C-alpha cells in the first residue's frame, strides 16, 4: 500500500478540522464542568463507522498509540507539578497507587466473577483495567476546583503512579501467566518494576537537569525539545530494562519541572500544548475504535453494576486502607473516594487484552467504555458541589497564573492570581496592610472588568482579582500571608 501526496493532503485536511473542533470543545467542556474527554470520545464516535464512516479497528495500533499518548500526558503532568506542594502528599499518593489499587482490584475481581458472571481471567482484567485513575482527567478537573494541597497532592501523585502496577497486571492477566511465580513472586515483580522505574526516572531526570543547566544550546526552542526527549528517554530506557516506564517518565518529568532550567516557562507551555494534542488524539482514536451498535443492553447493565461497585464500595475501601494510618479526616476520605476520576487510561488498558486476542476481551472493552463515560458524567460536574458539602473547598485559594513571560523568568519570579470571594476577609483591607514579604507586590487589580494599578492606599473589594508578583524564594511565604489575611483580615498577625 502506497501513501502519496494527495492522501497526505486529505489526512491533513481532516486532522486539522478535527483538531480545531476539539480545541473549541475545550471551552464547551469548561462551561459544562465536564472533562474534555467526553467531547473527544463523542467526536471519535461521530467520525467512526457509525457516523461519517471512517473505519478503525486495529486494537494493536490503538494499544501502541495509546501508550505513546500517555507518555506525553504524564510528561506534561510531571512538568507542571510542584515538588514542594506534592512532597507532603507523596506517601499518601504512593499508598493509593499500590495498596489502594490492590484493594480495589480484589473487591472488583470478586464482584465481577460472582455478580457479573465473568470467568476469573476476565474478572481480574476488568478489575485491573478500572482500578487506576486517569492523570489527564485528574489534572484538568482538580485544577478548576479550589482545594487544599492535602487533597490535590495525593490525587495527582496517585494518578501519576498507579498506571505502572496496573499495566503490568493487565499484561500478565492477558497472557494468562499472572501467578506463574506465585502471589509473592508477582508482588515482588510489581515492587521491582515500580521501584526500579522510579529510581531510573530519578537518575535520568537529575542527570539531565544537571547537564541542561551547564550546556548553552544555540536556540531557546531547543530547551523544550530537550526536556521532552529526556522524559521520553526515561520511559523507553526503563521499558528496555523491563522496569516501569510510566513510573520512570513521571518521576523524571517531576524532577525536570522543578529544576531551575533555562526557559522553564516556555518548556512548560510547550509541554502543555503537546499534552492537549496527545489527549485529543488519544480520545478521538478511542472513540473511533468503538462501534455503538455493538454495545448491547448486557454491556450497559454490567457497566452500571461495575460502576456502582467501583464507586460505592471498591474506591472507598481502597482510600480507607491507604489513608487510615495517617489519621485522615472522614470528609477528606469521602472526597478522595469521589474524586477517583477515570478517563482514557482504563480504555487504553482495555486495548491490551483486545490486541492479544483474549476471548471475551471485546465485551470487557465495551463495559469499560460505558463505565468511563457514565463515571465522567457523574463525577466531573459534581466535584465542586461535593467539595462544598463536605467542607473541604478553600475559598479564595491562591492559584498560580499560567503566564509565559520572559521578564518573570529572568527575575526568577512567579505571578499569583487571587480572587477575593464573598467570604474573604480581605475585603476592606488596604494594599499596604497586606504586609507582603520583601520583593512581593500587588502589580494589578482587575475590578468590574477594568484594570487598575494599585497604590499602598488602594482598598481591596470583594470580586477583585489581584495579580501578585513574588520572587520564587518567598513564594510560599507570600501565599501563607495572603491566606492569613483572607481568613483573619488586617489583624491576621495578631489573631494568629
């Protein structure tokens, strides 16, 4: 089969049109409060055989491309993760990604066998496929909900680390040799691959950042490419050594993203753009792979039952088993249980048994697809409401403003965006009364759609948006001071 220029023109025409529609869908998803994956999956279904007639049923190709997209998504997630913020939650995230995954798989395996009638192999596959949370869904949804780092940290760490053990489990279960070396042997393999992947990614990330700080590249655009290459190399190198490539790429990306590399802001923006491109391509491809007419009522019923068990029983038990040792509050446990967002990862994992020709894999794929869609519709839009009802949301939470600015990069500074909410006691406080750390200042106030450069006597009002520039070395101190004033007003230092 040949591929000529005319075919290339057709591919570029369709791909660019799909990409533009997908970019517009990002805005629609924000307005609807839904993760973008639903729009992309629907777009893939519309383009597929049931819609415009594009045929795509190559499970092996979908499996390979899906893994490639996940590497890019995890790279973007790692590069945009703050180590200082995630470090206190790393243990919780690691427990959720290991102990929590094990508990969830155990509960779902038993339920899938005895309630849904799957044989033991398919039951283990369904349990392992639906156990991991999705990094893309978690990163995109949680960043729109004002939550404390004690909650977002474990959830982000979990989504970055739990792909590794589940990929191994799904692969072994699909090959039918999951217990070839016994239970202890399997646990040992998981620990070796996961720990080895983290170590390999840490070494490559640290070594790569050391080199990049000392090598002057001739063009600024080469730095983002170098960081991306190092991240992909960590995945490929770990996989070549039979270690966890997903654990390696996330670890390497976290280290690279938290190192003072040249053109750091441009690198993060480049990674974010590639991350969106990977998400769009991945979800559209998975939508193409599904044929709605092949999904029968049995698949839908099994997906509803499996989704209920996963959300109401398996996920809460896994969170309890992972966090009870740390004296986590009940409200935090309940929110983390509800925020176990599924997305592309389970659907990609479902392509593994499909590509290996496991009997019954198509039915599992259909169940997983329906389960993910229903879970996303129910979970994504309700997260803000659940956070408010449980009392875990943070009013007036300080958030980094994603700004690509060369002067800020040269000054080693960060820009913070603060929204003064109705409950914030920052209302009525003068700018000088904020008493920010040396070097930090309120650069701009946006009030009623108009911008204003403040003076020391400018009085802050509810609904104001503040842009605060702070040296990176006092960023945490600046955030703590702003939160203190928001909670206690101008007398925060005295009251605290």
